[in-house]
C-alpha cells in the first residue's frame, strides 16, 4: 500500500463528527493528522474518538505542514472563504462544507483562488453523491422523463428553527437562514439532475417572522439546541418562496425552518413530458408514467449508499488523480448565484435578471 494521505479537519463540530471524520476513518489510505477547533476541548474530543491526531487551534499550523495534502472545512459559514483561500494558496486541496460561502461574492473569490492555484475546491453538496439522486440524473439524461420542463422543491419544517439566537440565526455568521441552510441542498439537487443549467432570472421573497420574538418562541423541535441563545441574534429568513428561470427547466420552491402548518414537507418533483419523479429528500423516489396505454407508477430499486462516505472517498481520490467532481466549485457556484438572486429579489421586491 502507498503511503497514507494526510488530511486536516478544520472545525470539530457536528458535521465534522457526524460525517467527515467517520468517513475518513473508513479509508485505509488516508489519515487525519490534525484536528483543529478554536475550542481545544472539541478538537481533543474528536482526536480521542479518532484514536490519534494532533490537536490545534490555529488552522494555519496544518497549512504549514508539507505532509498535509488536503483539508475539510467544517466551520461556520463566515469562515469558509478565508480558510479555503488560505488553504489553496498554501498548496492544499479543499473540501468545504455547504454552502460555499455566506454570499455569491465570497463564493466567487473562492472560485478565483481555485482557478489561480489549479487545486481541488469541492463544496459539500453531499446529495450529488447519493445513489438515488445519481439514478434520477441518469434517467433524465437518458430521456426517460422526456423534456423536464419544471421542477418543484418543498423543504418545509414545522416550528424547527435551529440553534435559536446562535450562529444559525445570525446573518453575519451564516449569511442567511432556511434558504442557505436547507434550500442549498434542494436547489443543488435540481441543478445536478438537470445538468447545471444557466440561471436566467430569479424572483423570490424571504420572510423573517416566527423566530423574531425569541423569548416567546414555541418549537416542535430544535436542531443544535445546545447553541440556543435567547439573548443572541435573529435576523435571517425562516420562510422563503421563489421562482427561477434557467436555460433548462423552471424551478419553484417553498421552504421553511418554521411554519404554522404541522405537516412538514421534504421532496422534489421533476415534471417531464413522458414521466414525472418525486424524490423524497434523503430517501427513495417514485416515477409516474404511461406504458401500453395505461398509467404506471414505480419505486425503482437501487443500492442505497452512505453519501457522505462516498463524497469523502471521491474527494480523496480526486486529490490524487486531478479528476473534477460534480461538487467542484465551478459547478456549485451556480447554486450560490441562484440563492443570491433570491435574496436580492426579496430585498428589491422585483425580479432579478442574472
């Protein structure tokens, strides 16, 4: 076996411990050399669970180590841009968690650094590595749905704002709310499955309503509840609606962290002239069509996979081979552009032409 590739994990919070670190552990030819977090106890805990590794609080220590070939950026959104750019200019390949950055301009700076260095910069849009999503793309590419003319995405949560008052709900840290946290995945699935069409216009409205009165907010569930700070900040969107025109299909969406409807929705509908598909987010999908003059419906069989493990494995492989993955910044940049267009449209109260 060749020498193990050394990597560093920057940010040892939830996504690092639930996805990146376990996925690296599955690879016999990869070793996490550094665990970095501003809170040393968090980095130490990750290293202890991994079984080895150097604990640091300054990510630049890992960037200065010539043995380190790649890094995972698992920090809050506000840090994505400068850590990724610093890493690229230090000669490291980068897998940066979604979203690429807080806004489109920051994502463009990251793309520019990737083009300048020629190194890998992938964004953690993990659904591009899901077998179910990849099968849908294959079916669309093969013409099984005919012309896919419209796609509808619903990501509506029932009173479930994450970490109320903390990093999730502070725009200076996160860049946005429900759209940038959840919508990024749904929009990116649509873009991937329809071959990353060019965005043309966006019209949308982002609302910040139910979480504003934090001290009186009643919730059904709360992701990252341990980061809740009722003396903190709430200045992001908790509901968003939008319509986007592209060079391919049109896209409409409704998304929320928080709604007064107790029936959550989490799916994407692909509407084609021959057939249609509903993908249940994170699960299976159904295809409806016509065969021999009769209406049909089918739940296709496929081999489920751990999308995060696949993403990490393909990232490490592309570091060695130079292969350009579907999660490359050059493709994900369009998702950032669409989200920015929705936010800009909301602020301006008009349609945005890209």
